[in-house]
C-alpha cells in the first residue's frame, strides 16, 4: 500500500491539466495560439492593472432600442445596447508574433468586466451585473470593446395630474457594485445616448434625455468615493387615443347638461334627459377610476372634472324638479318674487335670459308712470312664477357655462 502511494506521488507532476497551458502546445492557427497565450495565466476576477493604485477608466454609452412606461406598476423598462470601453493591461500582445493579428473576439465570461449595476432596478434580486452574455473585441493594445444588450426595468414614480396630457421623469442610476471611484472611474462617451435606432413606442415619446456623474460617500467607507451615473428621461404621453375615450365623453356630458336648461321645465323630456345624464356621469367616474391608478398625492384633474360633473348633474335633477313645481303651481307668485322681477326688468341682460314671448315687458301692462304692478292681479302674478322660473333656468345655464369653462381651463395643459 505504501509503495502504491509513493508511485502515485511520483506520477502527479507528469499529469497535465488543460489549465496548465504548456508552452509546447502548438497550433497552426494564430488565433488559437493567441487565445491560449492570453488566457494561460489570466484571472478574470482581478482588475486589469499592474499595481493596486492604478485606476481602470471605463467609458459608457447607450444605444436605445425600445422603452415602455407602466403607470400602474411605477416601472420604466429600457431595452438598449450598452457600449462599454476600457483597457485591460493583461490582454496585450505583439501582432507580429501572431500573423499580424491586431484584435480578437473573446466571450465576456472569459475576461474581466466592470461589475456595473442599476441601483434602482424594479426587482433587486438575481444577478447584479448588467453585462451577462456577449462577445467582446480585444485589441493588441489591451483596449476592450463590449456591447451587451440590456433589458432593464427600473422604478419610476408617475405624476398623473395632467392625464392624459401627462409627462413623467424617469431616472436610471448606474454604478459599480464593489469597486470604488479610485479603482474604477466612470465616464461618458462623446455621444452617450443614441436614439437613432429607437423604435416608436406608440403611447409614449421621449421629450429629452440628459446625463450626469456624481459621487457618493457611504458611512462604511468614509475614505472612498463611489461614482454614480444618472441618466434622465422625460417622457410624454401621446394623447391621440385617450382624447377619443376620455376627453370626448367629458365634452358630451357637458353638452347634455347645458342642453337640459333649454328644455321647458314642465316637460318630462327634461327630467328624462337629466336622469340619463346623471347615470352617464356616474359611469364616467367609474371608468376614469379604472383607467388610472389612484394615489393621494397625484389625483388626475380629469377625475376631479368627472366628480364635479356628477355633482352638477345631480343638481340639475333637483333644480328641474323645483322649476317644474314652480311652473305648475296654481298659486300666485309671492310679493318678493314680483318685486325681484320688477328690479330685474331694467337690466339689458334680461333679453338674453328670457325668451321673447315671455319678455318682462308684459309686466309693464297695467303700469302707470313707473308705479308697481298690481299685486292683486292673480293672473299676472301666476305668470310671474313662469317668468321667474325661466329667469332662474337661464341664469343657471350661464353659471354652469362659466363653471365648465373654468374647469376646462384648469384641466388642459
């Protein structure tokens, strides 16, 4: 048994593994020999510098391909190519020794890569590094070019106050997961955000994009700085389809409400229209609520508009019932109503508020030298109820018209 163990120990040095990279291994292909040469004593977990005080300079750029904003999930999804450039001092060679090869393609998993991560990812679990799988170009000088495709979903808080004419600001924060600013310095390319190949979203468009670099010091490491790259996107909703399904129904409700004031108070059609308008306004509130997420600090103005339209439609029903009672009332008008109409008859606005056949000129009958109407004339005072009802009807129409105009001005951006 001891003899067998001794023989095994003597034979171990002669056993060659694939990782030993023997110098006697030759190949007819220069690219194979170059790859073996570069990876023979290479450790992809070691920074590509010769001394610990040297800094790796990384340049970053984004080529945008597609983006999506989800207002219900508070998320911003960005599909892009991330352009990464740095120098690896451990990956250099002399081209003349390898058939004048000046560059080589190498998988990203075989070489050192910066551990870039998005700090505000929507889901924090899983792999932290953004660059997962791609082929990098390595030049004989050690310059490395990697363009991995990135699908990234970050958090982005919405502001739906102006829905459906809303704009949102979304941020993406990039930084190294482990390296300090003294070990890895982040910088931008000359054109860091390229939108040339951006596919149109259909619902959103990017108004502008900008970027900046900042440094943060954490309590655990007061002597080290950690660089953070911030990319800001301001996006705007394309309101085309939303105008049809949100704005036009609101306008229709306004028209129905105002139209009800021009129907005779004693007509059953007026009350039927008011009831239909109330039901439509109630359903409209429920519809808007289902479209947008509810947050106490950013309630859409269109929801306030729908709420107020529902309240106004409720008022038109109550108001129409009161006017119907006034018109059909057989009792003479109260004295205060008669005097109020006599005061109102001197204003030119009465021609707008009253129909011609019900003009206040009828109140001048039986008047002499500016004297008051004969308050004992029951027939005339009964007609005053109808005139006063129409006066209130037209006055409410003007008030509603002003209210809706103010609501539209406050709502539109």
